[in-house]
C-alpha cells in the first residue's frame, strides 16, 4: 500500500513538463534520497531508479520522466548474479509470485520474501562520481568539460548468505550506480572482493552485471527506447531475451536485458575484481537522429578526450631532412600534428640511444613550430613475437597474435612509454590493440589459463590506454577503447576504398562517413586521403602530384574538414604549388574559424546518391553559430532546388538567420516541424555551406 502511494507521487512528478535535454540545459541536481516509504530514490529529474531495502535490496522502479513519462521496469530481478567456485548467487533481489507482465506494486507489497541463497543488503555509501582516468581539456576540446561528470554515486554493499561455505563468507560484493546531472543515463558495475584467508583462494565468475526486466517498447525491436551498452570493446555482451516467466501471465512480450561476459570467466580474488560498466541511456524514442544525438551526449560525457580534434598529417618518410621540410609546411598552414605513418620506417620499439636522440631532435623541431608528433605501431592483433608470448589455442597452436597478458605486455609497454618520454612524442597510433581472442597458455605472467585470458587482456589493454591518457597522449586505435582513454577510431572504413580512383573514393567515403556519423561524433573518427598509394590503385587512386588534382584535393579537404573529421592525409608533402597550398589554407582557416560548430554533432540532411546534391548539418544549441550545413554537388549538372534544413536540434524555434558562406544573412521562419527551405543553386562539382544563427 505504501509503495503504491509512492508510485502515484512519482507519476505526478513525471507529469511536470520538462524541456528537451538535447536542446536545453536541465539544471536539476542528481540526488539520492531515502523516501518516507523507506526506499532509496536516485533521481536527476529526467530519470529515477528506486530501490527497496526490504525484504532485501532490489530495483523496484526505473522511470523515464522526460520523454515517455513511463516506467521501464516490468518485474523484480536480482541486482546481479555471480558464481563462486561453482555455486551461483543472486546479489540482492527477493522472491515473489507476482506475475511478471507488469509491475503490480499492490500485489508486490504483500508478496515479498527474502531469497535465502542470495547475497544480502549490508549498507550504502553515497559519494561523488570518480574519474576512471585523469583528463584536462586540450587540442580543441571544449574548455567547459566537467571531469568526472557532475552527479552522484551510490555504492551498495552485499554480504553472503549465512550458510555459504566458509571462504565465501569472506567475499563482499559492491554494486556501484552513477547518475549524472542533465542526462537520462545510469551507469552500473560491480566489484567483488575477498578478505582474510579467502584472498587468492576463491575464484568468481560474473554472470550478470545487470539483469533487468523491462516493458516491451524499451527493448530493441529496431531502435529500442533503452540504449544499453558495455564500456568494453571485447568480451562482453548485452543480450535481450524473453523472460522465463512470460507464460505465467500469457499475452504480452516480456523482454529482459542481460549484461554479461561473453565466455565463462574464472577470476581469482587477489583480493578483488571489477566488472565492466553498463551504460543505460533512457532515449525514450526510436527516432534514429534522437538515438544518435543522445548517444553522442553520453559519449562526450563519459569519454571527454574524444572531443579533442587536432588536424594531422600521416608522414611516410622518417628521414630528418624530409620531416623538417614537412614540419615547415604544416606549421605554415596551421596543421597541428604529424604522425609517422606505417611504412615510414619509424621504429617506436627501438632502444638505440642515437636513433632515439635523432627522433627527439626532429620532435623538438616540430614542437618549436607548434606541431605535436606521434607514430604508428602494431601492438598485438596479428603481431608475431617470441613463441612463448604468442596467444595459443587449446591444442597449443599459435593463433597468430601476441597475448597481451603475457610478458609481451611488459616488454612493449616499457619500450613504447620510454620512447615517447625520451623523444617528446605526445601521440600514439596503436594498430591491432588487443582484439578479443582467448589464450589457453597456463604460464603467461598476467593470466592463469583460458578462462581469465579475455578479462585480463582487456584489463591490461584498458590500463595501457589509461596510462597513456594520464600522460596526455593522443591515441588513435582501430577499435573502440574510447571509455579507456582512446581518442579516435576509423570511420566509414573499408581497407579497399582508398585504392579506388579518386572520385570514387571521395564519393564512397562521403557516404560511409555520413553513415558513421550516426555512430560517432566527428572528432572520434578518422578518414583517409591517400596522397601516395595506400594498398593499391596506383596513379588513379593517388592525389599526388597534388598540383595535377586540385579539384579532388579541394573536395577531400572540404568534405573531411567540413565534417569536423580529421583525415589521415598520407604522403610526404602537404602542398606542391601555390594553388595546392591555397586550397589547404582555405580549408584549414575555415576549420579553425568554425571549429566549435564543425566539431559539434551532425544531423543528416541528404545522403550522397550522386544524383543530386548531398548534405549534412552540424548543430549545437549552446553556440552562437547554431548550425552549419555542408552541401556538395558531385554531378556534372547545375542543381537548382530548395534545401530543406531540419533546425529542431539547433534549439531555434521560430526564426533563423542563415547566410551562405560569408554572404548576407537572410531571415527564415521555421515551419511547424522546425524546418526551413533555403534556395540552392549549385554549379557542377561545387561545394557550399550555410551558417545558421
Ligand atoms: C494488483 O494486485 C492487487 C492485489 O493482489 C489486485 O487486487 C489487483 O487486481 C491487481 N491489479 C492489477 C491491475 O493487476
Ligand atoms: C545472463 O548471461 C549469462 C552469460 O551468457 C548467462 O550465464 C546467464 O545465465 C544469463 N542470465 C540469465 C538470468 O539468463
Ligand atoms: C625521404 O626523404 C629523403 C630526404 O628528402 C630522401 O632523400 C629519401 O629518398 C626519401 N625516402 C623515400 C623512401 O622517399
Ligand atoms: C643506432 O641508430 C643509429 C642512428 O640511426 C644508427 O646509425 C646505428 O646503426 C644504430 N645502431 C644499431 C646497433 O642499430
Ligand atoms: C640534435 O640537434 C643538435 C642541435 O640542433 C645537434 O647538435 C645534434 O647533433 C643533433 N643530434 C642528433 C642525434 O641529430
Ligand atoms: C609454457 O607452456 C607451453 C605450453 O603451453 C610450453 O611449451 C612452454 O615450454 C612453457 N614455457 C615455460 C617457460 O614454462
Ligand atoms: C523558443 O526559444 C526561446 C529562446 O531559446 C525560448 O526562450 C522559448 O521558450 C522557446 N519557445 C518554445 C515554445 O520552446
């Protein structure tokens, strides 16, 4: 009965109409309060999660107050599930016979029994969110980043049931919840620790970090209203399944989400292990643009370094003479970073002092001209190292990649960190970081056997990136270690498109980038411009000689810098003539002038089909320039039409001032769908842009 009253109170507060968090700042502080009904309520105005303490700790509600004003939660489940030495334990939760098709809190109120086999609630600690690695904004990232994000953290401690075996009595499970101001996001993870005699004597398998029974629309039939992801690129799964109790009250589709490790893991408590983190973003809509923009907000919040946005060059020649010449070019036009590319001959693992001194000299020269320096190295995936450091299968055969939880980890980490320190380099491009495979070796220094090999390799790869991040090193990685400190991943990426003839490459790449801008923010992806041959394709694929391919060169700069996406311009020079230099300068100045809006999120206007114009638009309601639409005409015809710009996410709601390039401003009135029609008249093979204020 009491619980029922609380429910009504929450419903009522959910009816307060909130502004859209994607276009307005929501200034409501995150709080954890003990309600008068004895439950804990974690809330930030946009969402709330409510926990009972009686008869044990369990989530008894999870509300969306923002988009749908409805409850996500459908039934009671344990907070987590683990196994210690083969015995399975629920963490919290309680037993009830209340049907699972919907949450009937009246019925629940009179039917809650302690689960005698579960870890039981012991206590909570309220604290502030903790940063998983240090971070200070630089390299073009917004200066107003809060790190760690502002919000609240609640740590909930659980103790084993009294009849658990002796060693298990010495195990504590802590479930961590974090919620942040102004975003409908909850982050959750577990720590399991042993004390006293149990240290090193017990092994835990984490079966579920989150097991949540949700109402049907929240599950992803196409784009579910609840976006659930893990913070790790490998070894974890977010799976949606049907509730085993579906038929107790037949008729309704009853989905559960289970966030778990992909394979059985058997982790020694020496003395503790942490699970991956689950991100639960309450989107409350299946609109692709809203999904993507919501995800981007979370991404910027939890991986702030991905907002750094330097413009860099991939250098193919590591000789001092060539490097200094290139640095002079980069510095003259305002490039910001030089990366020794694959094939440049740079050896980042060298321990030869005179070689390191030479690279240090060239790096010092670059830094004196305002250019940061970094280099490429192949880490573990596909990397051949000495035989006893290779990852092996259960038959003892090498799988063709180094094991990142073997002595190889110590070897390469020491060499790379020392090289960076001694040369003054501040950027690392790690190709083939740990790629997610198991290793069956039983004599590697950082894992016991096959069962913990994915967990330990992941852990060490994450630690590797976090340590680089604490040195403020910029990190390119062809993988998604963003929540471990990585900056950039490939975008619109297919190894072979950069071997196509230039116009085909530019067109396919613009399509791929457009598609990938749903997944990534502009500054978290890289594209590629093969000034010299990449894999194949020869002359028709190369942009060299630059003075002979000015039009394509300009398109490359316009489409990548116009998208806020740094491309790997890969070659040995940035310009070869007055004209090619003018193109670079034009677009680098454009990027620097509009950097804030150009590195903001993208809404999709018209995907390139090469039949007419194509366009994407940056939006940011917090800037003076609230929108910037790039428009391309890749055809041989003049295109005369109206460009329909969707302005909702610019935050403008009645009129907009729009200017084409730096031309005069015209005032437009938004229609009921927050769109405007702007006249477009574009000659063949031209590019233009519109600024929206
Ligand atoms: C909720 O449970 C109460 C008590 O068991 C019952 O009387 C009521 O009919 C239930 N309501 C619904 C909608 O199932
Ligand atoms: C959750 O997933 C894990 C790993 O696949 C599995 O072992 C476990 O049984 C699942 N939990 C439930 C309740 O289905
Ligand atoms: C690298 O640059 C140097 C100096 O300009 C030049 O002598 C050398 O031939 C170049 N190497 C390659 C592989 O192009
Ligand atoms: C060390 O590096 C220098 C400069 O690159 C080179 O001349 C020398 O041969 C290297 N020494 C060894 C032992 O490789
Ligand atoms: C480094 O630069 C200094 C001064 O520019 C020069 O004297 C020295 O020989 C250089 N060292 C190497 C290894 O190139
Ligand atoms: C490590 O184990 C492999 C087989 O898994 C064996 O071939 C190798 O000799 C062992 N190395 C050491 C140093 O014990
Ligand atoms: C329109 O935007 C203005 C300026 O941001 C704001 O004050 C106003 O409340 C908005 N109106 C509506 C209906 O959202």
